[in-house]
């Protein structure tokens, strides 16, 4: 403050009075110390001014005006062609007087300031012209005394920047000009960041000056922009939610005061909103900043030392990294294009149910609708898909596209980031990423309709990359790192639980290969902790599922295309031989990972099943990616790889490119490698059936590989039941056989034995209304000799419709609709209803087991009462996941 | 060195992966379609198909039902006109019951194939067609119905010789359209039945094929019906000038027992069809009430050809027979008034009655015979064959609307028993049982009509 007073007193144009305003006791004390007059407020000052005084120069404490600053302001403001009501100075950093802080301020319509000055921009006089601006920096502003009096001075409730903007806007409503005078230079201390008070002040300033019509749209949009920023900012290392809430809360509590101030500001106004709009920027500066920060963050994660800037964009866009990256994004867009219509109905892939919350609810203690239903937990992928669908506004199609398309992008991006750990450039990394997601192993996963593993494949490189990142310097950074490893491992495990230990195993392998390097050991440790932290995220599934059954269901036997195995082997051998020592070790590590993956994926003989095969195949994909990345990188190292090594490296590139280019097999069909939808067409006709087809089931019969999901056998012939007209993902698995399954088996055996020739009547109690053959089956002859199963003509698959009455999951009664995993109707009925699902006492009030099914009171809603402990565990898992996510974002500050 | 080590680990692991065996192929279905019992008709069946029924202005059809336990019964008669609901009648039996259902009381629209469903068994159905029964009848034709639906049927015993009219009835009670191929063999070898290849039989309908129009002057015509799609139930109807005989499709077997072969005055023959690729040696044992002649006739049936074997000269009086073949054959017994000479040509000037029936592949301990005693003015007789080497006491449990007391008959080893039944006794069927396996059938005779009707075994 003394420096400010000194600078003011040294002005070439001497001031009539120098008064220190505000600061309460400390301000008064300082003023006394400096021998300067003190006043408590601007209002008091204004009332004490001699009428002969024409202008008031407001200078903030801490600012140091150059000696001619006041003179320049006065001269320019009083010029006839200017006649400004408010004139502001050019502000420069006190520590770096050659660098600009602001030369006037523009605002957007929401009152947010924008200086247009780059960080550290040097003052070359490039902005030195007197011009109208939306506002001037509050550190130095010359205001006509009469105007300042009319405006009743700056708003004492507002922080400096918002106060100056507010004052300038109110002045404009009174018809006054606001100009910046660059020849008036004021040095100001650096202010780091801005707090929520500035945001609050901007909102108050808006409310004070705009017409009701303008306020009708700017306030909601400002609210939403703030919300959007609050959601997105954490990914950029900022946390704006609380500030956003405080700013709006502050305004809410001060609304009466704001309305009074508004009345004062708008009284005697001579201009409208359009006068304010003249000096405002289009769009939102907050959004612009968010976009800019996002771009910068993205750029940070791409290889290369240059950061995104306007001058660099053109050059960067021409770089191979960008070209390949753009091509990869294009590849993903085309390769996953049909999935934006939802998951295909084939194999273990079925469309998502109408409600994501229902899916997540079924996972967390709800009814598992597979087959005739059970309380067995759904696979964790259901929780992941359900939450993704909920976030995607409940759209099954959007969620399917985002899950698989996002996994592809994340996988390719993750491969780039992982390989960058060892200096592999972005082009090689992107190619390797393609090999990860759409190479032979990735395709095998997709062909096996391992939706969860496809998503996990996109997460897997990140589960290795995060622990391998440079060690944080602070303990808080370590906490954030472990938390990040935890939630990423949790996501990985939710998508494919069998992959949970893969990152820690792979990193331990790397540590063993490079025993003297601390990084891999540290990474293995972080990954191990992450895996431990991921376990709670798997609740309640991990607590109640039979892991042995889960891992042994089906047969683990992957038969890779041996031509591509030769290509991968060539890439590995060549990379091992030709690469410099460090890269060679990484290639060897990748080779061992790939080989172990193949081994694991073929262990059917000793018990493992389908999930292990998918996990093994994913591990192979990871290993192949590392080998590919290194093989492609080696050829680019012109100085290190020379002579015969270069020839060998070339052969390796051929092998690696064979794997990468095989991705075209995924590209063309546009299903991310998933097989064509076989079932939807076969089931479509059921939607047009009389009554409520969704209340009935379809008996599907055919070879096991043509049936969706799991199937059962009767006398060696495979079959399964699904709901009509479009079964959902939660029906893919089949629970342990229950009494209802045994009853159905007995019924089918009776039909086979020729002891019953009314198949429709025999199947109706199970809710089965249609029989569809997905392939050749001896059952076809059985069903052809049923008296009450009518063959439907004109369908691709042999199909029979039941003549029997009452083939519904819930009966009797009309008006029932499927509601999640249960049923609902407009009004409660009387009496009791039978539910043709596995008997369970949670099906409703006054439950009674009737045969293998359920009989309950006919309420308006008949549904399965969730198992509360599992529901609670599910919520705990979600909260824990969010907690880890928040901790990791917090920890990023300390990297 | 480290590179080599890493490569070695990767290669060894890869080789270990390659060496892992492929899992065994998934279990393949252990059935090819609905189970087909060798007998084509056992009392455990729940649905009985009777293709040859008819009722119109001159003819009456009779569904003879018998059940040994409480059961719901539903009779369905599909309508030949597409999309017209079938005629149905449902009722219930509270215990052991037999009852004749007059088809004319349900429909009178000519041919009326029907099927009968029971919710519990054992139960059985026979079907008989009569003409002018009230006035003494000039026609009685019938046999047991079928409860099995194999894809392949054999129908031996047809003929298109002078004075005989053979008709094939293909009944498809199922909703699915059936596509069948009918092939034939005769004493001349394969018969060209071009019109009967890929024959469409609409669902819930039937097809009647006039065999005389397709192949004339065939003495012995044996048919094979193969369902390429769907299922049909066939029957053969052979008509003389005054009478008709009908029998259902049958399967193949190496042993066939016929408790009834000769009714008084009729000249019987056995028609054996050998669909195989090799010659089959057929040995015929004959059983009368007083005598047994083992290996009474031994013949060789050439492959792909039927053979009509006259058996009237083997033994006197009523008799039954057992046929043993070296390979599976199908067989029917046909008995006619017309005597045939050695060359097979008709001699004499008899009434021209005709009867025929299928055999029993396996003797059983229990038999259901729905129908004996049912037809007013007609005389019925039970026929029981004991081909075993021990004397058996046969229990004849009459079945009717009311509870009736059983009779017992002692049957010597290798003999038949012919029990003539009294008329108007409120008896509409019999359950025949014995401690040793036997076979049973029954005959009905009225005026110029006679029919042999096979019993239906109750599998234990």
C-alpha cells in the first residue's frame, strides 16, 4: 500500500486529494502511517468531494501507476472525440513490467471476463490504441465524478474484477463510454486464479443490468455452463463444483440486495442490453477455456514436446502422429458403426435392456432373468453396462456404441501411452493399438462375443500404463496414483473379472526381466495395490459368486490362425534381434505375455472355461501389441539400427503389419468384430403377435454354437429359453438347474419319447409360446409331430407357434406388462397370479410355491424384492469407485 | 543372452500351448426324432390315430375306446376344408372303461380320420367301419389304431388284382404340412409310383390315393411311406365287392405273432415284405386249438419284394401263427372267401368277404382289446395265442360302462384259444392278461362282413 500511495503521489498530474478508502481498521492504520486521508467507503468519499473535482481515479491497493498514468487517462478521457465516462489503464505485471496483464477487458454475455492476452505475452505496444471496451481493469480506472455519483460507486459486495465489470456495465446503461487508454500504464501484482466470489459477482452483475428477457435465457445457460464445467473440469485436474454451488448459493441469499441494486442501476438508463452486447464476445469464455484446457490436456498425452497452441496447430496436424491418430479415430468410427444400433443378438451378446438402472439393479441383488430366473448374481459387466446406459440417458443403443467404440478408442490410445513409456512413437503405438483391439486376438474375443472382455481390452493398457507412469514426488501424489490404479483395475475387473490380476502379473514379469530398474517393481506394487482396491468394486458379485464355476464354465480352447501366429513370431524374433537392448527386452516381455496368453486360452483339458479363454486371448492381444509396437518402432531408429539389423527389423515390420492390417476384417463389417446378428430377425415376428408377446417366452433349439449364450442339453440336444420379442443382455447366462428346468427337461423328454403329442400345451405352463430352430436338431422331427404347434411359414428359421392357451409368464389376468424383471399393470387385480419363473419367496406378498413356480397376490406391481445386503454392497462398491476416482483426480495435482 | 532367454521362454510356452489337446466335441443328440416303438401301438400311448374312419349316409364308423384307469378323453376329427375348426368331443372316464363311440353321432361327412387323446393310461383305441349294420351288415372293416409316429412306415398286403380295390389313406393330424414319398414293390419287383413321390399332405388333413388307378393288376403290392417333412399315419384299405379290410401301417420285425389267421370259411395267407438288400428266410409256426406245427412252412423272400404265402393248407380249423424271419420284415395276415389255387388265381364262387390285420411283434403279459361285443348284431370272438412252452391261465376282464367280473381260461402251451363272446352283455372291450407272455386279437363278423382286429399290448 505504501508503494501505491507513493506512486499516486508522484503523478505528473497532481491529484486534488488522495484518499485511502476501505480496509477497515487496518486500512485506517495504514493510511495514518502514510499520512494519508482515509475514508470508510466510496459513498462517503463521493459525498465529501468538492463539486470542482471532475474525475475520480480509483487505484487498487498494490498497484503502482507509472508517473504519467493519471495524466494520460485524463488527457484521453477528456478528448472531445472520446469523452469517456470511464477510462482504464493498461495493466502490466509488477514483477515483469514488459508483460501484459490486460489492455481493457471484453466479457461474454454471462459477464465472464476475457483479456485476449496469452500467458506471458510481452508488451510490444501491439494493443496501444484508445478504444471502447466492455470493461477496464479495476486496478486503475478514471471515472467522471458525476457519473460515479450517479452510479453510487462500485458495488461493495463484489470482488475487484467483477466490481469493475459491474461498474462499467452500469455506466454503459447510463450512456457513458468506457475506454482503455494504453498510454496509461499501471503495474499490478500477479493474481493466481480466481475464486468463486468472482463467479458470484459476475452473476450479480448480470442480474443488475440485463433486461428480464435477456435474463430469461442467460441465467439458465450460465447455470448449465457452470454445471458442465463442474462435470468436465475434474478430468482436467480442476474442481469447480463447490465453487459453482457457492456462487449460485451466494446470489440466492443476496437476491433482495441484488434486486434493489438492479432497480437502481436500471433507473434512468439511456441504453439497453444491445449496447452491452456491442462490446461482448460471442459464446462463453468458460466453455472456450474448457475446450482449450481439454485440447491442451489431450495434447499433453500425445507424444512430442510441443504443446497445443494456435501457431503449432497447423504443423501438428501435418505430423504423422496426428494423421495416424485421426485415421485411428476414423477406423474406430467405421469399425463400430453398426453397434450404435445396439449390441447384436448373437452368441453371448444380446441387446441391453430398456433401462440401465434395471440392469444395474438386477446385478445388485435383483432378479437374474436368465432362463427361468434365479438369484445368482449377474456378471459384473452387467453393472458396468447398466451404469454406462444410465449415464447415456438410458439409451441401450448409445450405451452399446459408447462402450465398444469407447473401448476401441481407449485401447488404441492406451497402447500409445503404454508404449510411449519406452519411447515408442505415436505412429507405431497407434498401429499397435489397432493390433490390440482388432488384431487376431482382439477379433477372437469379438467372435466369441466376449463383450465384457472387449471393453476390458480397451482398459488393459491403462491398467499397465498408470502404475508405470513417472513416480510422483509427494505422498499425496502416490495416494492418487494408487487410487487411479484401483479404479482402473476395478473397471477392468467389472468388464472381465478374470483379467484382474493380469496387470500385476505382467508388471511383475517386466520387473523380473529388468531387475535393476526400480520402475517396474514399483509399478508391480502399485498394480497389486490397485488390484486389491478393485476387489470392493466387484461387490456384491465377488462375495456371492462361485468363482470356480465362473472360471470353469465352458471350454477354454482358442485356436488362433496359425498364419498370423507365424507373423507375430516373426515380429517378435526380429524385434528381439534387431532392437536396441531396452526395446529388445520390452519385445521379449511382450512375446512372453502373448505366449502365456495363448497357453492360458487353451487349457480346457485341465478345467478352465470360456472366461479364462477370453482372458487368455486378451493377454495375448496385449503381448502382441507390445511386440508390434516395438517391431514398428525399431525401423524408425535410423541411427541405432543399421546394417543387417535394419534388414531384420524390416522383416519384423512385415510381420507386425500383417497383424495390424488384419484389422481390416473388423473395419469392413462395422461390428467391431462381433458376428452378425442372428437372432433378432428370427424373433422379430413375435413382436407382432397377438396379446402381449413380451409376457411369453421362446424355446430356442439348435446346435449349441447357434444358440445365444449358454444352453442346456436334453438327450444331447441343446436348447434354451429366452423372453420375447427381444431378449436382453441379462438373459445370456443360465443359472444352476432348478426344479423348473428339470420340469422342462422332463417335458422335452416326454416329447422325445413320444409320450406326449401336445407340445404346445406341455410348454405353455413355462410361458413358452414359440419354438424356433436356430439350426439342425432332431427336435425338429419331434415338434413336427405335435398336434398343437403350428408351423409358421415365411420365416427363415423353422418356427412353431403354440395353439395352447395361457403361454405367459404371468397368469391369469389381463393388462400385465413387463416392468424390468417383474410385471406391472394399471390397477391391482384380485385373487392370485402364477409367475412361471423359478420359485422364490421374494416374488411378492403372500407368496406360495406352486409346483416349480410362484403364486402371489395380484398386486398392481409384481416384482422380485431385491436382496438388500447385495443392494447395499452394490452401492458401497459404487461409492468406493467414485471415491477412488475422486482421490485419483485430487492426487493428480501432486504429480 | 537375455534376448535368447526371453525368446526361449516365449517359444517353450507357445509350444506348451500347442501341445494342449482340443476338448472333446460336445455331446451329440442321442435321438433322431420322437421315439418310435417297435409295436407302433402300445397301450402306454396317449394319442391314437385312426386314419380309415368314415361316416356318411350308408356307412358308420366306430371308435372303440378302452382305458384301465381314470382319464380325460378328447376325440378330434380334423376337417378336410382348410381353416375349418375340427370336430371335437371331450369327456372323462372315472375308472376302467370301454365304450364304442359312433362317429356318425359327431360328423357325417364321409372319410373322417380321427385321433383320440388320453391324459392317462393304459388306454387303447380301435376303429371299425360298418355298412348297413342294423340290417345285418354287408361290410365290417377295422383294426387297431396307431399311437406311434415314425417317419418310415411299411404297408404290405395291398393288391390291385381283378375284383380288389386298394386305397391308401395318408392322415396328417399335425399342423405342419407333410411331404412324403411312397414307394412300392410287387411280385415283379419295384413298382413305379411316380405320382406318389414328394406328395404333399396338408396339415390337419388327409390324402386318399386310389392305388388301382396308379398300378393295376398287381397281385401283391407292398408300400413304403417315408416322411421327408412332417409326419403322416397311413393305412391300407382293400375292398372286395361286398366287404373291406383295413390295417394300419406297421414296422419291421423278425418275429410276428398273429393270434387270428383263419376265421371259419376264410382262406388265409400271410404277406411278407422284405425291404432289405438280402434274402430273408421266413419260417411259419402254426397254432390251433388242438395242435401245433412248428416250421410248418419255410420260404425265402427275395430282397425288395413282397411274397404272399398261402397258409390255409397248413392246419385245419381256426388257427393262429408265428412268423420268424432271418432279417426284419413286415407282415400282414389277409383272409378272404375266395380260394386261390397254386398259381394264386381265384377259384370257386364264395361270398367275397375279406379281413386283414397286422401282427404283434412282442408277446405281452397284458393286452387291451377295445371293441369286442360293441357292435350290435355282430358276433365277436377273442383270440389268444400262447406261443410259449407253458400252460397259462388267461384272465379275461370284460370292460364296459359298469364294473364286470373277469373270466379265466386255461390255455395249453403252443395253442390258441378262441372265445366266442355273447351279444348284448354291456361288454365293450376286454383286458386280457396272463402270467406268461401271450398275444391277443379279436374278430367281428356280421352278415357279409368280417374283420380281424389286433390287440394292443400293455408294456409293463
